[in-house]
């Protein structure tokens, strides 16, 4: 992926409000519809749908992973968890917006459980790497789960504990994944939406640990 600033200090430490880029008051231009399904990226979404947000490295591969899950209605790539309002891709790559690359997953809970989405999350990246994911280094690529309800938070925290135990049993390190209520989601530019459908040979940095995740049943 593109880096505007390859300095290690900017990549490995979240910026303070004084350091953060100013951003802008208006949303950046993006796509209206999903390139694969043709469904509206911004909604309105059908009644009964839920939203979930996951960050696990480069959002190109993460989004492709989730749009293929049966029961997922639509996905979108974006930026979340930082300071700068309405950031651009180039700005987030500097490390001076504080955002992680994340994917919005709108799903039908009658067709796929949130627990299944969590299993996909844990098994398809390495959540022990801190401010990086493989060769993608920086705060932008940190592992995050942003929740939209108390029930999601409880399931996410239970799944983290379960996967931490599984990783420890395999001799792996501690989980660094952040779990927090979902902050504002800023849709990425059109070129980044469903990037790997438009560019099938494009970069995908997803690499799991090889450790299976058994997500505890929801209460």
C-alpha cells in the first residue's frame, strides 16, 4: 500500500490532537454503490440489518473477505478511530490522523451471526502485532473491533478472551486488539471501495496465525 510518510515515529504512535492533521468539514467523494453487489454503500439498509466494524490491516483484503460471507448485505472500506475529520487515504497513511483502516459490514443477523463475523476476524489476521500487520507498519493497520451495541461488545470481549487462550496454547503472544464503541466511520475514496474486485491481482496482506477460533455462544 501507499505510504506518504515512512518515518517510524509517525507510524507507531497515535498523534495527539495538537499533532493531528486538520481534515475538513465535508465528506470526501466516494462511491454510491457496491461494485460487486450494486447495493447502496450508504444505505438506507433493509430493516433488521446490523452494522459491525473491523480493522485487521489493509482494508482491501478485509473487505473482500467479508463481502464473500453469506448473510453479509454490503461492505465498505473506511477510516475510523482517529482525530482528523473526513480524512483522505494519503492523510491516514502519514499516521497523523489517528485512524485505522476499517471495514463496515452490514449483515442480516438471521442469516449470519455476529459470532461468525468475529471468527472470521480472529482467524484471518495476527492480532498480536500492535501497530502493524505483517509488512504493513503503522497505526493505520492496528487490530480493532468497533461495536454498535452492548451485545456486540460482550461477544467481542468474550471472543478475545477465548482466542487469547487459544493463542497462548499455541505459544503465541498477547492480543493487542482494541475493542471500543464505534466512532464515526468515514467512507474511503471510490478507488478503495471493493478494490480487489476491481483489481483481482492487487495487494492483499491478510495472514492468519493458523490458530482456530471457537467463539463463545452469545448470551
